[in-house]
């Protein structure tokens, strides 16, 4: 899940959280989690003072942001001395699976 400015939103992205008017989580949501964005929906959000949205995956890479490969390399370094501990090994596997899933989702979107 990634929080992005509405200016970076594109059709076919999927909302990861409900969207509320003015980004204040009060009242009725304008649109629900799991909704695929359209150009018309993005324009409607703009007219209702929505500045940011949460989308699935990590579709927007900003300058200076670290790549998933760099994050995986850092993860290996952080856990290299403690992988013999079963709980640390479980944490390592969980984080690695999350980052790998993120990488696959991002590369799928970039390929389209």
C-alpha cells in the first residue's frame, strides 16, 4: 500500500483504503477500498478536495526512493547475524515475502 498525491493517480490503480472528502476520515466514504480508479473518478476526487489517496502496491517511484532490490539487500544485512533464532528467521521470511510481493506488483504495473 502506498499513499500518493492525487496528482499521481492513474486509471486502473486500485484503492487500498476508503476515500473521504478532504482526506478527513469522518462521514460517509466517497469511494470504497478495492475500487479501480477511472479518469472520471480522479476528477471527482479533485473537485471534492481530496489531496492524497492510498493505492495497492507501490506504483509510484519518486526520485531518491530506494529500489526493492536495495531494500532486500539491507534486510539480508540486518538479519545476517540472527537468522539462527527461529523468531528472527520468521520475521526475516515475512519481511522478505512482503518486499518480494511488492516488487512483483510494481513490475506488473510498470510492464502495462
